[in-house]
C-alpha cells in the first residue's frame, strides 16, 4: 500500500456507528492508524474486531473536557503523533422552536458545537506539530436552515463559522481545516428525534429519495485528507442526487 495516508495517525470521534464508523474503516483501508472515540463501548468493540485490530478504541464523550483530553493524550502516547482529527460526533433533535424543550437545545449545542470545539482545542498542539489536518463533519443544515431544524442548524452554522476562523488562524502554520457537509444519509441520526411529527417527517423524507451511504461521506473525508499537503479542500458539500435543498 502506498497512499498519502499510510502510516498517519487519526482520531475519529462519534465512531461507534454511521458516518464515524465508516470513516474509521476507510482510513484503516488507506493504511492509517486509527483511534476511534465514542460513548458506546460495545459498538467500538465491534468496530475494532471488524478492522482486524487496526483500530484502537477510546471511551469518549465530547462534552466532557476531561475525557477529550484523555483521548487525545492516549492517541499521542500510543502512536507518538496526531496527523488527522475527524470531528464527527453529533446528534439531531429536530423540532419546532415554539414549545421546544431547551434541554434538547443544550444537548445539541454541547455535543455538536462545544464538543467539536473542545476536541479541536485539545488536538491543535499536536496537529500544529505534525502540520496535520482537521476535518469537521457538519451538515447541509449548516448552510440552509429549514422549518423544524432551527436549533440543530444553529449548531451546524456555528461549526462552520468556528472552522473557518480556525482555518484562517492556522493555515499559515501548515494545518488544513476541512468542513464536510453531508446531505440526507442513512444513519441513526434521525432516530434521536423525540418529536413524533418531526421523526415521521424525517422518515418520510428518507423514503422519498436514494439517500447517501455513510461510506459516501467517508470517501469524501479520505479524498480531502489524502490530497498533497499544498492542496486544501476547505469545504465539501455532498448531497444525494434526489435531495433538492
């Protein structure tokens, strides 16, 4: 194997299912050494087995700054460096703003926005040392807000804004910052929704189109990360062909 990613060290958050899991496996296939972080230890055990032991599992709740620091420290302690961070952990609790449960807003802000900021902050000293790459998995909802996605979109718009400010801060020091924005993808994300009407709407929308597969997003992440170091793909929008908005 001879790829741009062979021998690199990657930390992937939210790796127990869906897009994060697919990214971890795709990076292993490219010869990277992958540390996979998530809260569901049983799912991570399955991932490690599927990857033939080429993945190291770490317990990681991105809302817990102590856990974030430990995950980054373990990655560097075991592999000596960190070349690639894929900030993927997130949840979607769609619903109307009127009558919303603010606890759900706090959960989304804590995971989607603050969580990704915490991980980026902890990883940056090591990415600066390796002149590495930070990939933030966002969403089409970080570009276009829609009815029922106000709070979720707010977190994703925030992710994009933070990533762009960070890009401007560290690009001269050789660190690439990439935002990948998936459209409707067949994952567990919509099962997080607690509002029955919104959950039914999301299921109906998914049934109405040929949705993306998590591997499609993993391919975009690998494509961006494997570019020659002088090439920075800062933003990749990936929609199903059937998705209008």
